[in-house]
C-alpha cells in the first residue's frame, strides 16, 4: 500500500506500539538501579535480535541483510544513537522531563522528510503539529529547569537522530522490497554491536542479577524491542514518515498516565493540559487528508 493512502490498520499497529513503548519507560525506570544504561541498551537489542532470529528460522523467512548502507544508517540513528543519547541525557543529570525532549522526533521528521523525501505537510498537518508542540512544551515546562544544558542538548540530539532514522527507513521501503521482520532483526543486531563498545568502555554500575532484572530485560528485549520495533517498521512502511513520526507522540502521553498509576507520580495541570493538546494534535493529523510526495527529479 502506498505511503499516501489512508490505512487505518497502520494506526491500530501504532496503538499497540504506543502501549509497548509507553510501558517500557516505566520498566526502564525500575531497572535503572539494577543495571547500567548502556548494558541495558546492548542487552535489549541482543535479546530482541535472538527473538527475531528464532521467529525467522521457524517461519522460514529470509535471513539475508536488506540493502546494507540504508540498514546500517537505520540501525545507527534509529536505535543506537537515539537510545544511547537518551541514556546519556539521563546520566548527565537531567530531570525526568528531559526524556520528553526525545519525543521532539516528529518535528525533526517533518523537516527531514520534507527535505529528503518531498513529503509536503498539508495545512491540517501543520495545525496538528502546532497543537502537539504546545502540548510538548507544557509537559517539558522548560521554565522549571531542564536538568542542565548538556542533558537537554543530548536528549534533543537523540530526538533528531531518531528523526533521521525514520526518514532513512522510509527511503529504504520506497526504494526496495524489504521483509519487515528481517530488517528489524538486522536493526537489532547492528544496534547491539554499535552499543557494545559503550557498554564495555563507559563506567557504569555492575548488573544486580535477580528475577526483576531478568523479567525486565525480557520485556525490553522481546516486547519493547523485537515486537515494538517490528510494528513500528510496519507503520513507517504503510504511512508517510510525517504521520508515523507524529503518531509516536502517543508514547509520552501514555507514559505520563502510567507513571501516575504505577509509580505514584502525580501529573500537574500542565502535564494534563500538555497531554490533552498532544492528543488533539494526533487526532488532527490522523484525520487529515494525505498529500503526495513531489515528483522525483
């Protein structure tokens, strides 16, 4: 199906992805005192790769690497750089809301997709982005302090890296016929390999092994990584990069709700207002008519 055709099943897939990723932030917070941040990133991707490899072997799907350089770029920007920069931001002392800066990704996607893919946003898309941007500002509340300039810049760089990865993934799907599960497996493998040097060389706490850590790593590896990223790839293939990026804003909204219910973190009125604005922006973009890409030169 073309990226500019309405595909309601894509938003069902994105809804499942939002549930998996929203809960993953709660799991990461609970694991933060049990394992170092880079060990967590490398482990989740290694487990995700093994889970996908088993599924590929059982279902007898192709194992051959998709077009190499686009796959490397996707893994480098969308998995390794995004996750490691977000973890760096937290290690550098940023407050919890700094994580929300990672979800500036849709705004970076808008710029990169417009420049590199020719995906021109419709006027309704711009209205939705303005609403979502206002909501994100309310949630981040920069006037309260962002935990230091370094952590803020790292988190923003993480969002920009994810944005580049989304556009590279979309370009890969536009130019080549790719098996989604195979692509996701290679992304997990390369993401783990790219993160391994940081896990080995960066100072961090030793893992405290136990049932909580094992179950948490299984969730992060199998559900949040293997399943979550696989569903995300399907969404990016089915809709425009702009709409896919925008739909990911459901994750910080759900994270606020789950942190309130599970971690006893009570949202402020600004948090609630910001979540409402982001949801309004999502609705506007979802219902907006699609606009095609400009003709390739």
